[in-house]
C-alpha cells in the first residue's frame, strides 16, 4: 500500500516517520522480558479473523509505551516507534499461507519488550505464483526450463515430485530456472513453484503445479506395416505402390522413411517433415527418387523421427518385396455342356427342365437341357416359367478383362419357341440379356466386364422361357481375357 493511500486513513499520516525507525528481523529472537514494561498493546489492524489478500500487510496497535513489537506467524517481527499512542507498519507476508497469528508486545526501546502479548488470527490468502512454461503434459528431456510469474516478488522455491530443487531470490515479477531431470525416471513428473519471503527463509506460501512427461528416447514407433507384401512398379496399374505406415507416440519435428536393399544401402528416403502423435503413412512406388525402378528383391523400411529435444527415435524394420513382373494379357475359351454347368431349377409348378437324352428329343444332344413351359398345367402367374441357372469357373488371375457368353440352342420338337439368356452379376442382380432364336445356332452377349459378374471365381447365368414355349440348349461357350504376371 502506498503512503499516498495511507495518508487518507485515521492516524496513518505518520506511517512514513514510524517505518523509518522500524527494525526488521527475518526470524524472531526471544522477546526479552523487561520488568518495567507492563500490559499489552491493543491490535487495531488487521481485524481478528480477517482475510489478507495482499502483501505487505498493514498492522497497527494502540499502546502506552514508546515502541510496539509486532510478530507475524511467530517468525516475522518488526519493532516500531509509537506516535500519539499508536504504532503502525507494513509487514511482508508473501511467504505465508492459511491461518496466521499476529502478536503485539509493549516495548520501552527497540530491544526491550514486555512479556504480555496481544494476539489475533488472520487468514493469508495470497494469489500463488503461476507457472507459464512448460504446459501440461509437455514432453521434456533431461532438463526443463520452468518459467513463473508472481505479483508479490520475494523469492520462489522450485520442486520436482515434491522434492525441493532450489530457490530463486530477488524475484520481481517473472523468473525462469533450469531444472535437471537427469536422475529422474522416464514418464510423468510434477513440477511445482512456491512463494517464499524476500529473504527465502519462509516458504509456506501458495504453489502452482504442472505435470510433464520425461522422454529421452526419441519418438517411439509401433505397429509398422505395409499395405502390400509385394509391389509391382511396372506402369500397368496393378499393385504398383504400397502404403507404408506406423504409429508414433509423440510429435516428431523431422520425420522420414528409409528404404534400403535388405542388408544393403539406402535406395530411397521419403521425407514427411513435421507430424503429430498418431498414425503416419506414406506411399512408395518401388522406385528411386529419380523415377527408376529398383531391382527386384527384398527390401526393408523403417520410420525415423526427431523429437522437440533433438533426440532421434527409429522404428523396427519391416520387409517389403519388389517384383519386376508385369501384367500380360491372355485369352481363353471354354465350352461347357448344359448339363455339366447346371446349378439349379427355378421353374414354376406348371413347367420343368429335362435332359435331352430321350428318344423323342428334336436333336441328339444327350448333355443338353430342355426348358419346357406349361408341361403339366396352364395356371396363371409365374407357373409357366421354365428357367435353369448355370455356373462355370474361369482361370484364377490377378486381373480380368471382358467376356462373352453364348448358348447353342434351338426351339424344341413340339412347341418350338424362343428363350432368353440372362447373365447374373456378382451382387446377384440381373445383367445383360439376349434372346435365343428358334433355329439351331449360337446366340449370346459380349463385351461384359468380368469383375462385375464374377462371384467366388465363377460366372453365373440363366436360360428361361414362358408362354408355353419349349427350348433346347446343347452347350455354352465362354470367351474371356485375363492377365498374368510375367
């Protein structure tokens, strides 16, 4: 509190002269008893039970003697000359916190005081210092710079995990201290700053704390993986790049992936720069930075990161293979009989399917199938539908092109009529269809992408007719393209 403010208060206009004669001791010596000094002063400020929220604290007492000795918390004392029956002074309390005693003794000199005491209790609740750096859960190394600010000045004491690690004296408002964590284990630690008195003797003031994480091992990598076990760099759009990924446990300022021939030199370095904690990934196309394809064989890769303290952390190595093979287009034709490819009968109750091995068949197609509508009755609805499902496998390949499907058939001997060839997609939806003529011959569809129609390595289709028509199919022909790696 400034003197200009104090001058406006009752009996406080003489503080300047009183303080000039005061003697301050950091630690109270025993109060000498003087037989001629009797009675005790009356403490007028602060009030008993008051809450003190600033330092220094104004204290005053009415007295009949020449001096008054004030003692705060049993440790801080000032002996003050009285004037006009009152002694007034300011006592720094920024090393204290919580319940605090204020005592006053009558004295006839600066050193001779009586034993009778006036005493009150106050609560010191000063704003504690504030840690401004580091922030909560910051990752630190073997040392950390702790910055703090206080509005009271004085001294600050620093702690690590509750252990005192030094003081800084003569604090004005902001201060920084380098604290060693070299002998501390990896993991979380608590940093604390406590307010002390100006001489650093009394350190019961408020504290501020922050948790940090010590990590001197560099970024920790885990879950290293590649999306492809083998990459095929040839420009045919088949597995020509792989995604390399890993998980990092902290921020990495300089991140890269080193790819090297197994047991040999580095062939490519992929720089990722600054990355955050979590999943990190980058693509590699099996080529050098020049664009040249690396020789086929086994390669290893690993992630390397540098943390905020300049410590490097490396992941385990993971293997990825490079192949010089490329896709080569092939063609194939497959003929399957109607009976050999038959997979299911979906006919209505008035219709049915028959093997064409009976003597009244129109053609000598013993492995053919007849699709006969309204064989048994003539009810409405779908009862007149005669339909059969067929299936055939094709060569297993890394990639497919297109296919055509044809049926060799004709109208049957009594009720010759057309039929329909229906392709079935991999999702069980209906695909391309084709009308099958009544005259013997090949009928079908072409130019269909195999990938849309393939299901578990097989193609599916159906033949059906209705409205009393009969139709015979001898066989089916599948022509398709596919690719092999060579």
